[in-house]
C-alpha cells in the first residue's frame, strides 16, 4: 500500500477573508482547518508520502474559464481566481514549500484535465488522502472520482470545510459510504 496526501484549494481567494470569493474563510478560521491540514502535511512528510497541492485558477485571459458555469462564470468579471495573483497563492499559513508539487485545475474536480491521476499512478499510489475546501464541492468531486478510479479513498475530515458546518457535515455523511474518515491528529494510526 502506497499513500499520498492531496491538499485542495487552500488559496487566498477562497479561504482568506479578503479573498474575492471567500466562501470558506469563516469556517476555515473558526475550525482551524489550515492548522489541521498542516498536521496532515507534517504526517505525510514525516512518512515520506507525496504531498500534492492543488489549486483552482485561470490564466489572465480566462480562455479556459467555463463562462456558462454558475460557479465560475463571473470569475473574469471580478478578476477572481487569476493565476499569478495574490488570490491564487496558497494561504500563507499553509505549510507548502517550493519543493512541493502543485497542480492547477480549471474545474471543480482535481482529476479533470490535470496530471493528478498520472502522478498518482506513476508513484504506484493506492491510497489517496484528501483535505481542503470545499467539502461539498472539490472534496466531494475528488473523492467520488478517486473512488471510481479504484483508489482507496480517505478524507482528513477536520482539515476540510465548506461555507457552512451543515454543508460540511452533510458531505462527510455522504462520502463516508465510499471513503474512510480520519482526524488529522489520528493519522499516525493510518
């Protein structure tokens, strides 16, 4: 069994109160989600497991933006999720280094049109641990897709959140049917 940790969308536009679409900022702060993600990152690094950081973003031309999307359609108008800008930088409290792998996605699902699956398979990964935001969108999409790609799927539940605690808990309840839930501090037993 080979494991990897995938850390999704802890970027300023989404998780910082000054972001352009800070949908998860309040919950991230209230529940210390980045602190918990850092515990998971340290666990992975202490065990020589790959950490793959994923962020959503678009080039300044926004050519890859799905303009008809209710979720992404107005990003260009507000200059949100623009790569190379503060909004798509990882939150400064997140323990990401220049040596860490970063994958950029242009949709909700981190597997869609990215190298994520290729990287996992090239490293013979069987078990994928996910954390990030939001539980009801990117995490749910990633977990479902990873499950259908025959990975053993795990969620570091206290290192994830959504816009509301209710959305977060509802998503975890659904995903628990196809993934194993963990707390960051208990990963040493994983």
